[in-house]
C-alpha cells in the first residue's frame, strides 16, 4: 500500500477521498467506522493490517431502489442516513443511526447488528431470515439477504464483484 493511499479514507457511500483520521466524509457526512479516536470500535484504519485490506475482495451491498454501497475491506456502517429521502419517515426512523457494521477479515466479509455503541440495533437485523441481534459477527456469502428493522421494504443484498 503506498503512503498516499495509507493517508486517505475513501467513503463507501459517495466515493469521496478524505484525509485519514477524519470521523465523517467531508462530501456526504457518512460516519467512518474505525476512524481514529472512535472509542475503539474497531481500532483505527491505519492499524488495520495492510495485507487484510489488500486481500479484501471487492463487494457491494445492493440497496432498495437500486443504490449500491461499495465495500473494499474497510469497516462500513449501514445507517439511517443511507436512506434519507428515499423512505417514508416511519420506516426511516425504524433504522438505527448505526444499524449494522460490515467488516472484512482475511478475505471474508462479516456483518454485525450494531446499533448504539455496538449493543445491537433497536429493531434488529435478519440475515437470510435469521435474526442476528446480539449474535456478534456473522460471515457473509455472495447473495446473502439482509433485512433491516424487520421491514421487508428494507431488504439489502450482499454481492461479491
């Protein structure tokens, strides 16, 4: 990994390039999981092993309505703000601010029902119709279906690219 890439964070929501150590994307406001001083959620991105990031397969999460969140191995939150302006308010408010966290270790992506301070989201997450609330990290496979807040309208699909 070259020094320039090591000193930047690419936003998974908008693709904006940000300085390492930022908590939020300068372009869209997306929260960066694993940013410096995040109270140890996952340690800093700089502390991630370069080999893990380089070996991470390219993947994406397909959102309702066709939007995509690109994954590159860095910790990524799926959160309420990902759906702003696309859902009715009652459904939008059922999604936690940091609803779920996607991480990658040794080439395998994992999902965790995250919620406030990692205690689990208020309205749960299902992975392939199984509730994963407070069950820790779960491995993701190509084609897995992720349902937020027990709302069929909030069905996401994990895809390896």
